[in-house]
C-alpha cells in the first residue's frame, strides 16, 4: 500500500525562494508502493491513500492542498493546514488501443496517461523513448504536470496552445468516498472509453464546459491525480539567437507575419525568398535602452534525425536560455547588488548572441536551477496590442522605477481553458523578470510596481490577463472580473456543481480567497456537469 510520512510544524517555501517561509501545520509526503507491478493497480492504490488523507483532514477540520515542485512564484500552492507533496506519484502509462473511445479520432500511440507528480523533464525523457514528444512546454522543465496545467503554464510555440491544451482527459479526486473519483473529458472530443475509467475506479463525466473549467483549476477542483495527454511524433528544433531592430521585432509581434518580414534567417526561407513561419519566437528587451537592438530567440521545427550533435553543453552555457537564467547571469555579474544591476542595465547592451543549436523540445527547454530570490510577472496581451503594451510597461519601469529586471515577449495560441490566461486568439506574453528586491525611498517596492502596471494597462484600455503562477497584485479590486469578464462566474458555477460545500472549502486557500474565486454557489444545478451526448 502507498504510505505517507507526516512532518508537523513544517516551514514551506517555493522553489524560487520568493515567498515565505510559510508556517505549515502538517506536510505530508506520499510514496507509492513500488512492489505493485501493474501500473494501473499502483495508480489505484495511490488514489486510495489520497482519499484516506482527505478523510483524515475532514476528521481534523483542516484544509488540504496537493503540491509538486513548488514552481509558482506566489502562494497559489500554499495552504497553512495540510499540504501533500505528490512528486513521488509519477507514473507514465501507455494507453492501450482498446481503451480509446469508439467515437474518438485519437491514435492510442499519441496518448499517454501521466500521474500528477510526473515532472516535465521526466515526461520528455519517457516520451523520447517512445519516439514521441509533447507538443509544447514552458521555458523550464521542473514543474509537475498537475502543477503546470493547474496554473496554465503557457507554451513556447506560436501556433500551439499552453500545456493544458494538450490534455484530453482529467482524473480527479474530489472527496473521500468511492463516488469521488471522477474521470472528465470533452463530449465533443471524446478520448478514452468507459472501460478505461472503470479501470481507474472512476465515474465518467463527458462535458465540455466542466472539462474546460477544470483544466486550469488553481487547485480548487480537488486533487488532480492523473491526466491524459495528446502527444506527437518526436521532432527537432533549430534554434537561432540574433539581434533584431525594434521596428522589425515589434511588427512581427503585432502580426506574426514572418513571410513578408524583412527579418529573415538565412536557410529558413521558402523558394521565393519569403520567410518561413517559425515554431517559436521570443524577444529580449532592455527597458532602459529601448532604442537598442532587441535580441530574438527563434526556432524552426525540423524532422527528427538520430545522429545530431549533442546540444546540451551549448544549451547549459547559453545566456539566452530563459529569462530567469539571463537575470541570474546579470545578477552574478553585478554581485547581486540592485544599484549596480540597474546601473548596468542602463549603460550596457545585451551580451553577444549564442551560437545556433539543434535539439529536441526537451533539450531546448532544459534545466533551470534556483539562482537566489527572483520575481517574475507575465501579462497576456492580444498581439495587436503588444507594441502599445510594451510602451506602457516600459514607461512604468522608467517613471516609477528603477526595476532590477528586463522584459521579454513570447507568443502562443489561445487556450481553451475557462481561466487560461493565454486567452486571446494569438497571445503575446509580456514578461518582466528580475531579482527580488525590497522597496525603500530610492526604489519602488515590488508590490507598488505590480499595482502600477495594472493601473497603467487599464488606463490605456488594453485588455490583459496575468499568469496565475507568477507575481501580481492579486488583491487589486475587480482584477479577475476585468481579466475574464463572466468566465470566472462560469468557473465558480462548475466548481460548485462538482464539489460539495464541505469539499470546496477543504480545497480552498488564501490565494483563491484573494482572487475572489473561493465563494461557493449554493444550489448550482447539477445539470451543469451532466454528461453531454457525444456528437455523431
């Protein structure tokens, strides 16, 4: 049987050391029973242990929250009563052909069943052994799959959605009873059969609206025990890092029209000389030197071949690997002195660009290690507003700063999740990452800066949403309503129809209270979550 170790009076903090330490009454560390050879049997045994822990929380009148890698840059994972560390629950299970729904268009070889604690790096490695790949991933690889989809981790591909948009089935534990294991998928795009759901001892709900609400659940829909992901054949990415003038960079940001852009990568053009469309496009921008060239990281998708040079040494040493790594490099250069770092940003251009590299998705978005306390904020903007939003946030940094950080832009397709923050048809993710600092009479505080950003974007009439797993002024009045309109009401209705009031309260935490998503809708009709008829 799966076992749990209890650690009372535990101090908890996140991976990036920018919150806490938070006092915790009980940290629980669950470990699977590896003597159980059959993976589905082991999965079910783990579910029984989670349900036992839920019942124990109820008996002790304490709230409960599962967490994995603690990757988020805020307190979204934190619950002061009980927290369950689930990273040891990391099964990767192939989907059998007989478990694909009769009405499904999915190939079973492109479906994988992942337990909640499977880490993105582990998933990359497991899929590579099968000749497969995730469709997209974030800029780093340390998140658990449950944590990544719960917070809407955005991908890195301009024509692919976020990580949660590769999910086709969700296995939830919503209480301690036998009926509280639920397998949810879309009725419009069924994936797996009732027989599969029975094998994991779950009842089935096929309902598009419920599925879309539960995709980015913020931990509020119960314990995500497993997810079914759609994957694809393994591919390679050719990565280039180049200087690009601001005009060309921002024109691409607004249009994603690479075909007609004067900015081209030699060798990545069509026969007529027009530019090919890349898989990934990212910009690095120094807010203190806006007229300097930007730096772009651009990647093109290539067919997989076996004998390519090992890219890891180059990726590991790359300055432009991801924004936190770049900031860590800068901070080390200036001995983590905020005044020196700000002075350096004002006086220096970006360092030389990296060499070209070829590798898989998992190799391109490689390991990230903590380099001291960091902050990160991310605003999702419609690409049509990207240049205007950049000007607004740059002005905030220059008028109210200095801020010890730099900006970047990434581009992804719209998420289908009800509260997916990449909510525009083509979304520009405008990020500001830097070294965590404390405000004083010479420098604005992080909290004040985050409020100024919201105020400035609203004053400019720019619709936006913010990354659920990053720093933001989450208590800003009416913020979630401004970002999502009526979608947050739909999310709360679905949550209230799925959970009992007791369990909704058990899965609530301070973050959900702060963003006004914790209120329970008494009388939410159960018809909201009824199984819909599968279209013929």
